[in-house]
């Protein structure tokens, strides 16, 4: 194994194949503009993102192989990345093409940046630091022109897994989101629902709840949530909506849907960043500002409680916490990630 690989491995905090060989969101597409070097951290691995003039985003280890300086402290010139320490210059493939201290010499073959797989999809930048085992999970409404798509966040949480589990848990609505997603003095009973595990993840039947401010239109609704968990750190719901105030029912119709696609970037075992994309097919559509205002409110309320949960790393041994039948999806989620062999960030 070469020197580059040994240095790279020293920088990794996660050793779980199920995570290393999966796609992870590390930013919004709008976070990286040509000429910028953007430092991010994924599972304790420091990365640098940059965009070439052709629009292609690159994701490398934030490391110059020469003396270990952070490339993110350097700069981009003519689609090359220049190290801030000794000026070693790397092309778009990560190959060192210039050592200023020896400009007439061809750089050695090992003089390469450590590059990673990267894609842009759904307004997100996705990175895989291993070998991708599968494609990026599908966002069903993304290509449907009837849906307005709005990216929201980032929202900081401690445990990405607890944030995902919370996203798929309607029983907290009346208490964490009183007056928004539920009614404190009249919480909805959660009837039995089904959870199916397939090769594409976990899927539920619909769960009915009452919501005073159930979507960006600020109308009271009866909502029917159907959840999907595509990957350990990618989840989704499709919410069927019926306006419950008879005087305002003309503002909606039976086809109204509010969908959210959630991603969690694990920075380290106790720090995560949540980014989402909301899709609505309302007529008229809410403003982007209204969509983001509601999401900012809801995720701030979530983080204020989820970040108090102990232990901070989610227990995947189901004996470590009490569970009720209304927690069925959460139980299935924990057993599912345990079955994948995930140990990083769990308890």
C-alpha cells in the first residue's frame, strides 16, 4: 500500500463499509462556486470541495501529500488547486503538475491529491469516500414539474441517526411542535401502522395526524404521512393533506401533497448537519420564503429536544431503551442499521 493511502486512512474516523461505500450529502450545490475552496468534514474526514469552470464539482481530501497542509487554505487558478504551503499545483484529476521548487522536474507519480466520487443531485453535493455500492436514492417528485422544490437548512444536530429517527416519528408532534404539527391538549392517538423492509429501505403505511399549521399555507389540515427510509442517513415522507377548516377547504384539493427529502451529514460521532428539500404541488404555490420559514421553525424545535437525548449516540440494542408499538418504525430503523454492521455513531 502506498504512502498516500496510509495517510488517507489515518484521517478516517469511520470504518463501517455500509457508510464508507454510501453517498453522503456534504453541502448544497449553491455552497460551491467557481474559484472557491470549501472545507467540509464527513465522518471525521476533512475534505475540500471546489468547482471547475465547466461546472464540475470535485471532492478531495483536504490534504497536500507533500507536507500535509490543508488545500482549502490555498486557492484555485485556471482549474488547478494550489497548495498554500509550497505551491504544489494539482489539476482536475488530482495529479500534481507543478512543484515550484523544481519547476523543470516532472512531479513523481505519488504526487497526487486523494480524490473521491462526487455527484450533484436534488440541489445537494453528494460524496462517497469509498466505492459506491448503490446509486443515490431517488427523490420521487424531483422530475415532476407539478412540484415546486425548495432546499432548506442547514440544521445542526448532534446525532444524525436520532435526527433521522425523529423525522420519521409523528408521535412527538403535539409536544415538540405544539400549535404547528400537533395540538398539545389534544394529542393524536397513533393507530397501528405497517412497516415493510425491502431492498430499497423501510416503508410505512399512512399515519393520520391533526396539524394546525401543517404546511406553508398556514392552514389547519388532517395529514396522512407515508414514510420511507432509503439509507441510514436519507429519509423521506409524502404527506397527503385535507384542509380541516370547512371555510378554507376551497384553498386545496384531494391531490395536494407535501413531500420532504431529508439528508444527514455526520461530521463526527456527536455532530451532524441536516439538509432537506421540500416538494409541494399546491395551487397556488407558497413562496420560497414561506416554505423555509416553516422548516426553520420546525427543525429548531426538533434540535432543541433531540440534542438533549442521552446517550447522544443512538442505541441500536433495543434493550437499552423502552419502546412502544407507536415506535415501530424507530425500532425497525435501529435493527436495520445494526444489521448493516454500523458501529460508527451508535451505541
